[in-house]
C-alpha cells in the first residue's frame, strides 16, 4: 500500500526509532525530562520565542493558545478554511467559549485590510475581537505558503488594532524549505506559534507550542488541566529532535514529487483543475465526465493506493517521507487509468 492520504501517515524510520531508544528520560511534568527540555529550548530558539512547551498534538497547541489568549465571548479571526474552524470539533467554542470569524481569503491567505474590516468596534454589543490566527502552510489552500511580507503586514494590522496573533505552523518547515526563509523570520512577531512533528517531519507523536515566558506559564496550566502533561516523554521528544536534524531539508523531495504529480494531473482529460502546487499538498477537482472523488478513492484503493476525497469532486494527495518516486510512479499510472 502507498498512502498519500496525509503526511500524518508517515512512520518513524529505523534511525528515528534508535534515537528514541537512546533517549535520556525523566518526569516531564516535573521539568525533569532532559530530552523534552532540550526539544523545547531548541524550538523556542528556532521560532524566535522565549519559551516553549511540548504537547501531544497540534490540535492541543491551537486549543491551549486560544484558551490562554481569550476570554469567553471573545472572537477569533482566521481564514474560513482554517483547521481551528473546520477540524477541531468546535473546540474553541467548547473549551474557550469564543466566537470564530472565518475570512474569505485567497487559498487560505488573507490581507491586512481583511483583518481591519473584521475587527469589531469596541462596544459592549459586539464580541471582543481578540486574536488573529494564520496557518502556515494553508492546508485547504493546497499547501500554499504565506509570503513573509504578507504575513508580517497581517501581524502588524492585528497588533495595531490591539489584537493578539497566533500561527498554526503544522507545516511551517515546508514553507521554510520552499521559500528559503528561516522559521524565525516567519514566527518571531507572533504572540504564539507552534510546529507539528507528526506531519512531514515524520515523528510518531508531538507538537511544540512557543511564546513568551508568561504565555507558556499559562499554557502549562491548561496542559495540566486538560491531561496533556506527560511523564517520560523524552522517548517521543527524541523522535522530534531527530526529525529537526534529519527530516527538514528532505521536505524538498516531497515538494518535488508533489509538483510532478500536479503536472501529471494537469495533462489528464478528466481533471477539471489543479490548485498550484507549492509544497507537499496536491488538491484537484475532477471534471463532470469523471468519477466522483470518493469513486476515485475507492478504485485506487483496490490498486493499493490511498488518497483522500474532500468534497464531491475535490481530491487531496499529500507526499511525505513514506512515499518515494516508485510510489509516485504507481500513483500517476493509477490516475492515468481512471482519469485518462
Ligand atoms: C494536522 C493539522 C493540525 C492539527 O495537528 P494534530 O497534530 O493532527 O492535532 C492543525 N492545523 C493544521 C493546518 C493541520 O494540518
């Protein structure tokens, strides 16, 4: 089976597992796990922030950040396609009592003017606009990279309006590798930001949330309260450190394979359109004469290839460390058979 459903399907390599076995460990929630501490220091440094905390998932990073930044009745502004609006089970409402406002961005990217227009007047009738969140890269935008300048102007617009800023950096390093920009250059102006280790970086568990010392102190309250505080988490933190050393530069290979798949799709008669491929995500629409998205998914699965349907005719393919050139050739041959 070749699994292109998501980069979350990547599995730890043998060398990563060896790094996990060799990890020095202690009680994480007492601050005694040296490997987790090293990971947090390293990520805080790479993201240009004062401090960081290790969490079990990216979703918990988003949810804790919203909880720390906001009070019930506050409003969080993000693109309408964002993960926090669509894929976290209504967590911001359930856990923080906030209202979410989705902006009609362009493939997940919005502008400073969009932010200014969304900010509510400060009166007691309106929810209090509190936080602007951006996603780097924009998943449903087809893995689109926020250009550094656009992101900086959005952060400035939010701060000028008295709002806080948060980056969902589930695939931040894909953006860094694609654009040749350091992580810090994207993240240092944000009030909070995080990176996921279970996407393209190929670790089995873990995400790190970063921010000011005060912010991370508060984040720890909710990590404890929501059951995210751990014990000998060095075993998994070691996989994350290994990924930072060995799996960042290779993201360029994933981007190359995704570009090849995107170009191949563009030449197929039953493909309506392909979103421009920038990183490791390929999103395309099947033309009216072709199968439905789910139909294509089901037939390809019989050929031993897994992809995902996102809407009636919209399909997503994601490249990662577990699918190399051979997998890409098989996928392209299957796509030709069913969409040719
Ligand atoms: C995967 C993802 C998340 C959530 O991360 P998990 O580690 O799966 O909880 C958040 N935001 C984006 C953009 C993602 O792709």
